């Protein structure tokens, strides 16, 4: 049986990455040790990860009417991502991300959405992007109104909705988001974003477990599932039939093997959605996604660092549970 179909509504950015020994101080100019240009954007990263594992995935987004936009569409084709609803915007540049990575693998990122700002509610209303899909995934790199519309429409159409509140929402956005969380099937913040949504600080495993329960009780529908990512500490998982949350450890990657963490969260999300789409349990999907993310941090680049099906153990595609 083929995997369920996944639709990603999100951003397509070109990544401009500089590798340095340390981050510059205010007003300081540093020489980079290495520069790399590649494909990025949270939504596109997640779609490419699903495609690399052999999933059925569609991207909904915008690119510029420039060379970068043409290159991006070709990249999607190479990676097995459907592009019927990726449009080029006249007189607009493709979105870009300026990324600086230090010698520990940590990064700082500034995004310039450009054409991605044209992923509007009106655009989504003008195309039949929900047809034939089973799962819809949204993040925070397209206009908020578009995200809310996509999540609500997908939920009302009976689709599984996955929402990753990254980049982290502002306080004013949180107020609006709270009204739409009833439409989210699987909520996937990191610990910082979970704290913002709850108006508190969330750090570590124990606080993460309490936060997962609080998020479902305060914001989500009773059968919603919650995954809070903790970086090197792994993830907290709260399934729909559980009254307590479970900690899943991260992949064991020695610190001296970590080269670049850029896009690791998107690698995790894409892999998780793929394994869920083939019928895996929530816990197993998270474990396998942790493995994929652990592989990605050991290479430079965003999508360039993502594993493909040949890089993961063959038994990862063996599942015993029925479809969602």
C-alpha cells in the first residue's frame, strides 16, 4: 500500500550560509572559513525530506520569477516533490535565508521572505490544493492569515493537520493562534515555542512533559497529539490516548561530530510525517525522525545534509499498525 499523501504549505528559500569560528560581535566583521549556497525554507525542507524517503508529497508555495525560482522548481522535481501549486511571482525575488554557522554547529538565521509573502489566503482560495491529500503541514514562514486558513480548511475537510509554530510567534500572534488550535491534530513546537504558547518557560524533560499536557488541556482538542522537541535531549511525545507524556531520547551524536544544525528540525519533521504516512505509531515515527535528524547535523548545509532512503536502516519502513 502506498504512503498517505502529504501536503506542505510553506516557504521556499535560498540559503546563503557562511561558516565561521565564532559569531561576530555587534559592529564586527569576520572572515568566513567556507561559504555554501543551497535550497532551504522550512516547508520546502520538510517536503524534500519526505520525498527523499520515498513519500508522496506536494508543496504549496511561491518562488520568484528569477533564476533561483527556476532552480528551485527543478530541485523539487529531482527530489520527488509535486509542484503543481508552487507558483512563480512576477517581479519578485525568491525568498532567502542568511545563515551563519559557528564551529560548534550552532547557527543564527535572518530570513527575507520576498515571494513567500505572496502565499496569501486569496492564493489558497484560488487553487485546489487540498484535493487528494491526507495530511497538511504548516509552519510560520508564510503569512499568519494563510496558515490559519490552511489549518482550518484542512481540518474541516477531515485531513490530519500538523502545525509547527516556527519561527516562534509574537505575543500578538499567540492571541490569534489560540483561537485556531482546535483545528490542529498534531502540535509540534520546540521547548521555547511551547513556553511562548503557554506564557511560561519550558526547559528540559520534566518541564516538557508537563507542558505537553498543559498545551492539550489549555489550547488543543482533547484527542490532539503533542510533540515537543528538545534539541540534543530528544523529544516529548503525548499521544491522543495517553494521559502522560513520554520522553524519547535523541540520536547519539558525539559533540565533535556535529558540524551544522541548520535545518535539523525540518529534517525531523519531514521524516516524522513520512513515517506517520506509512502507518507507523507516533513513538516509532519520532524515534526514526530523531535518527534522520542525527544524520543531518553531521554534514554541512540544509537539504544537502538530509539522508535518503538508502541511508536509513531498511527495517524503518516495516510497520505493523493500521493507517490513521
